[in-house]
C-alpha cells in the first residue's frame, strides 16, 4: 500500500482524494497547505492521518511514497523539484510547468533520482481516448484530415481569480487549451511543424479568447478555440476521409465517443467513470512505481515536453507573457 501526500488541497485535489479513496493500492497519508486549518479540514474529510502547515515538512516525511501536486501551475516547478530531489515520486497537475525548459529540467531530475514523474493529463488515461485512438489506428474513418475542438466557459467571477493573474500563469491557453494540444498529439503521435495563433488579451496581458491552427508533418490540421469569455460546445471531432469521430459534451472528461462512417452513426460507446475519472491516472502512477518505470507510455516525458514546446510557441505568437519569477529555471 503506497502512501500519498497532497501539496495544495484546492478544488481539484478534492476530486483526486475522492478517487484515491476508492483505490486498493494506495491511500491518502498526509496533506500540506500553508493554511494548516485548511489542510486539517481536508484531511478530516478524506481521513488523512497527518497534516502539515508547510510543504517542506510533507516532502521530508519518510512515510510518504508519492506526492500529488495540485497548486496553481505557476508554482509547480519549485515544488516538483523539491519532491524529486528528496526522492519522492510525483504526479502533478497539468500543465506540468510554465514553459518547456522547466519541464525538461524536471524530467532530467526525475531520471537522475529514479523517480516516477507523471503529468496528470487525465484524459490520456481514460478508456474513452484509448478507444478513440484504436478507431483512428484501425482506419475506421480513413486517413485523418483535420481535428476541431472547442473548450471554454463564460466565467462570471474572474476578478481576483487565478485564471486572470499573470503571477499565477493565468489565461485560457494553459488551463484549457492544453487539452486540445495534448489530445491532438496523443491521437496523431506527431509534433506540429506550423502554428498559427491569435488571441484577445486583457489589460494585464492574459488571454481570454485564443484560436489556434496546428499543422502536422502528415498534413493534418488541428484547430481549436479556448476561452474564458464564452460558452462553447466543448466538443472534439476527428475528421477522416471516410467518416468522423465525435467526442461530445466536455470532451476532455471522456464520457462518450461516437463513430460515424460516411454520414451514418455506426457505434456509440459510453464510458461511465467508477469514481470521477481521476482514478485512471492514480492507478497508472502506482503501477509505474511498482513496475519501476519512469512514467506511463500514454503520457510519457517526451509527450509532456512536446506539449509545453507547443504551448511556448503559441504563447510567443499571441504575446502571452508571465513574470520572470515564475518562468525561471534556476
């Protein structure tokens, strides 16, 4: 039984803890927050026996095998670095870091210390996307021509929110658009050779609406929109010469996939999650630890680096900048 620690008991950590509670391979052992009252409330809810009012103490606890990092991604790099230097395995929320250089440094550090280092891009671990990839590889829709996706919501309370803070690496691209980038890469197994991007930035330089075309060596184009200002269909469609695959309603949740050949719906598969969808990446991480592998092939280290390189290129085109204090690798 592996002991888990959580750094950052925010909203997404609740989903993680609920899924972990259903596991027979691991259990929640400790929670850390700079607000110890908050950490204690979280620990009480999910029956974690140990609470810390700082992150360093959790990282130093010899009883902890693996740490889930769920802070804003602006702070992923220093916390992950500290965990890996201490020899802890790490499952960390997406995006792994603010830029590709930080991701590369963490990958190197994880390899030097023989630690599992896994990006929590939950969609890639879901049965839905395993099935979609199988359809694509089997040529069920012929050669892929292009992929389209939309992801976004009309957030009503963004004032003083992390998504609108440059200091917290806010914006639609890194928080939402990453799903379209990562899933396209997963399906195509390619890195884009050409990127065209445009965005609407607010007064502090954060992107609220971003549109991107990514062209791959095979000629496939993946086009996506991500937004914090409008309600989207939140659908992904993979278009082939002989049909298409539709992933409806919050596509990144992987609840359903529909296969169309020509214009006819030939198969619909529903994928109800045993808990909430987080369980797949949790079990994968523990399997990696037990097998002695560095990460899962469905989201390997090069995948994480390539996704960050793509996001870096998009950021450069739309002039999305963050403070040097969170971009640094030193």
